[in-house]
C-alpha cells in the first residue's frame, strides 16, 4: 500500500502546478473583454502588459487562498518563532521591528499582519489568538516605527493605500510606488531610502517576480543596517539532490508557467541568491518543516542577519 500512497503523492505534485494554471486560464476571456472594453489596445497587443493584467485579475481571486495557506509559516517567521525551517511555540529570534521594507506589497495582502504584530512579540504576557495561523500579540518588544511598502504597479499601489487606511496603519505604513532600483532616487518618488538605514526586509512569495533578481537583491542587502534582518518565505528551484527527473520536470513546467503566471518564475535559485547577496553574520534559511517531498514549488523559510 505504501507504493500506492507514494505514487498518489507524486501524481498530485506533478499535476498541482497545472491545476493551478488552469484556474488562471479561467480569467483569460474576462481579461480580454476587459481590455477591449477599456479600449486599451496598447495592453492588448503587448504580451508583457497583457499578462500582468491577466495575472492581476487571477491573483485578486486566488491571493487570499494563497495567504491562508502561507500564514502558518509567515506569521511565526515575522514573530521570530522559526528556526531551521521549524515553526516553534517560543520566540527564539527577533520579531520584525523598527524600519521595515515590504517588497512586492501588492494590494496589501499582508498589511493586516503588520498591523497585528505592531505591538511587538515576546514570550511574556498574555497571548491573544494562539490558534494555528493566528498572530500572537504579546507584551514587550519595540514594534514598528515605519513600514515602506514597495509596489511599482500603479493600480496595486492605489489599492494598497486604501488598505493601509482601513487597517489603521496610516502614518506608519508608507506606499513606495517605484521599483527596487529607484528606492534611493529622490527624483523617482517623494522620498529616499538610504543605504544602511533599514532594520528589516520582508519578502513573501515575491522574489520570483522581480526583474534582475541578483542585482536587485544586492541593492536590498545594501539598504540593511549592520545587524538588520531579512525575513524570507519564497518558492525556489528544486535542489540537485532531489534527482534529475524532478528538476527536469520543473524546468519544463516553468516554460508553461512563464506564459500564464505573469512575471512569476519557478526555477530561480532564490535561496542561493540571498545567501550570496553579501556578507551575513547569521543565516537561518531552510526548507519549511513538513514540505511535500515531491513539491514542484519547494520553499525556503527563515532569516538572514547582516
């Protein structure tokens, strides 16, 4: 019976990405009609622009479900309760605090989590919401002084601003409507993020989509203070030790994926790129506990301390 269970698990892993893409395909006709209805023929005849609009419509539907699945990993990560890929009950690391960069903020999918942990996290005091996937708000900690939400898409950044007001982070959370390459350019936006000025960087399932990942991840590294921390939860390329078949299948799937899922790429060595961004004092980045052994979109989870 064990062999049948293994084959079933493998089949589900191999078909999972295609089932996910099939959901995205349902939004293709509606996106075409939307773009034509808006007489936006420039987008219609630009494959890259059209795929961005298409993916945006799909993500508005699927994003909340992705968040619900990821919260059991992301919330412990931001609270300092992750070590070597294991989500623990006790705070063993540093929670997010101080000046924070949220990369790929989108429409504010994770903004409410920032709001809830704003009071700080520690192992003392009464906890609120200790259920799985819930934020623990405890006494102690320094909290957030400033969050910069990096979102260059005009439509998404406008929605993000409204979201920030809804959850009560107005005055703490500032939307930065430019790409990573322009964070230090006061001509590109009404501000400037100096190198060595950031306490924490948060990247949640977004480095798969940024342009020039090696270059831009190094730029983000430069923005961190000495002792600053990078909190990451990302899907990555399958490791070599998992065998030729799975790696080849992921590459093949990636060719189809890139045509359907906007700028998302599934074969990036994001963990390696993060480790090589610059000198780190400490690296705690590992596959999450209980990750499916045949996962076509394996993840890395953890923190890197400058």
